[in-house]
């Protein structure tokens, strides 16, 4: 079956209304939503709350308590107790089948409350329903994949080696203990699942630190985890600002391992903090993805495909395309087609039918994107669509227009992740020149080649300095293949969604046993 250019459209909203259960959850029985620590709702000793708002209407959805140093310490304590338990009854000793049963019970409850979780993603996260519904399927996909990995994983003692006369040695692989997941705001359900399932199934007790802009889905998942029957202390949720709650988590020596997803600057800072007391870490960070379009590609078809990815969650997608290198023989047609795709995007409220480009998440991002648009032009980017503020009638929110620039190989006008429907298009003389320009970025998350010549595409794609190298597709993820970054986009750690991810949540010791000296 062939796809025609006109069939390719941006992710689009159906009309969405919050279910009563979501409104009731947000109301918190008249109290701010507390953190979840050891099965208790905790308001926090700092007496600080923050509001979680709908970015497309600025309506306050819920008031949430911020967790401070005392709550982080308490969470580490209860999680440590739940890990060890008394006797051999801790989470670390729970048989794999029981861990899988609880994980799949949690998935069932998510399916039951699908609309509540979609409301978190659409209203709190600002996403259109088509994308939010896809995100929701990741909960089950992730749990099922990691139950499979956990069942075949080799934990415990490895084969013994005779290392010397009367001395044998073997490896012992076990969970870390207490691990924390620090989550960004752009894909809350997906990224909480990608952390939570492998970490729990490997036998760790977890602290989830959601982003301050989108705390609702993690709080709801924490509530469902309790209902599913996870023992108190195994799943804890600590909402709060990064520089407060997140920082206290990074500073606590009882947290043995941190899985961080977010921006490179914050990831680098947390790594330095963790290094002071030996907490290990994996990091999945930002990107500034590139696409190379070869001369044999259909410029209109490919421009629309790339436009769809660039606009995925309004460009607030870590691995998406923001830098395009197109063969100069088709550059004008490609630019025309991408401009018309961007111009036709339906800008509006994310829960109204037909919306394709909604509001960005907060005022900081809004100001940052506007500044980046100005900087791109001042660095020599020739504005095809200049961006700027979008007027969406009666709605209040952080609405912006898409931005598109024509550039040249000699100008680096797009050096940083902008995180909006924003792209530079650079006509090039050859695929080799395009590859050299694509690889000149310090980021390295996702890149693609677009061509009818698959063999040539694969040969070029393998030369990207990126964790995900693609031919005729972008924003690709699949369980069983690592999703991680090179350069400042990722590491250490084996990426997410693969067997190495599971093993990242375990540590290995060497055990030596000698005969008693006679
Ligand atoms: P961010 O780095 O600002 O925040 C991420 C998380 O870190 C939040 O929970 C925040 O509260 C916390 N945090 C901030 N300062 C902290 C500190 N000092 N100590 C501990 N925690 C702290 O990122 P963001 O703006 O929320 O998310 C967008 C970024 O995430 C983009 O760069 C995007 O590309 C990246 N991202 C990467 C992936 C990936 O898989 N590679 C996926 C999604 C998003």
C-alpha cells in the first residue's frame, strides 16, 4: 500500500472532556494532593504547595504539596525497609511471578481508569488525544516487555570459576535497593512507565519524582499501585520542584541509583551531585534531531512526513527533527511543501476537535522559544515562517506559531534544542556534506535518512553519531531495541526499553570463597 502526500497529517485532537473521576481526584477531598510515602498521603513539613495548570487554558487543575528534605529522607527509609523486609519477606525476595502479577494488575487498573490517565496527559500535559492515546498504550507494552525480560533474567549467583587452588569465585547480581526516577514533563505516562516497570521488576523499591508541570499522572499511578497491592514503601511518589525535591533526592546517599530523563544541563548537574556520595545514574537527555533528504526522495511526501514528526507534541519531543539537510536539487520544492504543512497546522486548545498545535507547557518554555526564534534569525537563518505568538481567540495559554528557516552550510543558526514546532532547512551539495553537518551537533539522540535507495540509506544512517539511526522514519521506539543518546543526549546506562535497561537496575558483585586455612 502506498501513502500519498495528502494523507499525511499532523497528530490531531478529538474533543476531550475530563471524566468526573479525574475532577474528583484533582479536588483531593478539599486538601492539596500529597506525596505518597509508605502508603500514606503526606502533605509535607515545608508547608509549600504548587499549582498544576492546564497550559491551554491556564485553569488550575490541582494544588499539589511539595516534598522537602524530611519527606525524601522518610521515603528513603520506608523504601529501604520495604526492600529488605523482615526475614526473607522484602520486595527483593518477592518471586518474579508475584512481581509480574502486581505489575499486570496495575496495568489492568490503568485500563479501567484510562480516561483519568488520558485527562492527565491531555489537560495537565497539554497533549492532543491522538498522541495521548498512543502514549497510554505504552503502559501495557512496557509492563509486558519487562515481565518477559524479568522472567528470563539471570539474577543471583553466576557460574563459579576455580580462581586459585582452594578458591572459587562467582558473580552475584541483585537489585540496587532504593532507586529514583526523575521524570520530565513532556511524556509523563510513558517516561514514568519506562522507569517504573523495569526498576520494580528487577526488585527495587522506587521513588518517582514527577516534573512540577505535570505531577498528576505519577500521583494517580501511585494511587493505582497501592490498589494493585504493591506493599507500602515499594512505590513512593515525591512531587516538587527540581531544585528542591529533586535536589534532595540526588543528595541522599540512601538512593543507590537514579534514572534521570530531562535536559542535559540538569542531568550533568545531578551527576556531579551523585558523584559526591557514589550514587550511580543513568541519563536520557535532550536532542536536536536531524534528517537528511536525498535527491531521489519525493520532496512533498517527505516534507509532510518530517513535518508530522517535527510537530509531534508541538516539537516537545526529545528525539524529533529540528535540523533538515536536503539535496539542493529538490530543496525549493521541499521547503514549499514543509511551509504549507506548517502553515496549515490547526493551532488551538488541545482538547478541542481538530487541534494540531496546542499551547506549550509553561511561561518559561514560551519565553525560551520566542528568544530562540529571534536568535536563529540573528545568526543568519532566513525566516520562511518567523514564528511568534499565536492568537487563539478567547483561550488564555502559551500559544506560539511554528517557525521555519532556510539556512546554509556555513551558518550554524540552530545549535540548541528549541523544543517547539521549529526547524531549519539547509540545502546541501551531497549526502556526505549533510552527514558531516548533522554530526556536528553535540547532541546525538535521533537522526534519519530519507531515500528510495534503502541500501544507501542504511549505509548512511549507520554513520550518524546518534543513539537512534533511521531510514524513512523518525521518532522510532520499539521494545527490545535500546533508546538512548550519544554525546550530551545520554549515558551512562544502556538506554531504555531493552534488556540492558533491566540490568541497569541491578548491580553485580564478585564473591570469592576460599577453603578455611588449615
Ligand atoms: P529538566 O531537566 O528541566 O527537568 C527534568 C526533571 O528534573 C524534572 O522532574 C525536574 O523537576 C528535575 N530537576 C530539575 N532540576 C533538578 C535538580 N537540580 N536536581 C534534581 N532534579 C532536578 O527537563 P524538562 O524541561 O522537564 O524536560 C525537557 C527535557 O527532557 C528536554 O531536554 C527533552 O529533550 C528531555 N527529554 C529526554 C528524553 C529522552 O528519552 N532522551 C525524553 C523526554 C524528554
